[in-house]
C-alpha cells in the first residue's frame, strides 16, 4: 500500500499575481519568510534542495525542480522524502490582490513511508501547520513586514 497525500488550500493576498510569483519562484529566499523551510541550496537554475521542518521532530529532505514559473500556474516536481508535484495557481482577485490556490499531490518515500501510514493524522496536522506558516509568512513578505 502506497502512502499518498493530496492537499488543497486557498487564500487571498494583498499583492499582484506578479509580486506573488516573484516571491514564490525565488526558492533560495524561502527561509527568510517561511519559518518551516530551514535551508535551501541551489542545484542549478531550475532545481534546489530544500529542508523543511514543521512541528514534528523530522526534517524533510526534498529536491524541487521547476516545471513552470509562468503565471497563473507555478509548479514544481518534488523528489526525495516525497515524490510528486506542488502547484501554486495565482489569479487576480476582483477589487485587487491575488488568490493563491495550493495543490500538492505526493507519495511518501523512504523510511518515512511506513511511519506515514500509521501517523497519517499527525502528519496531516503537521502539514497544515507548515502551510499556515507559508500563508502567513508570504503575506508578511509581500507587505514588506518582518517575517520572523
């Protein structure tokens, strides 16, 4: 049995889609505004190694490879502790600002796969905390406010 996860979320931000894109595609600066992203190393123009740690005492080791950096869909392929895709769809909102629709479809790989079957509710809770950090940090970054 495979350990797969699909996450969906949406939130508004007070910025243009272009401003959102510029922050979201700049992976190397994620640790400046996304508290759960603890380190990023460039692996070339379209790839990066990203270490993430939310509330649980485990650091995810991921490699992200850009699929598209063009609005409205910003998408990366994920490998490492997770395998699959992550997508941010960024659209202009009536009256200003943008809406971010987040979609993640991944399979847990390696040693974490067995644990993820048993601890699914805990891992889902952990992911929700990570995405709350994303939404709050991104909003603060786009507003020019301190992020940590």
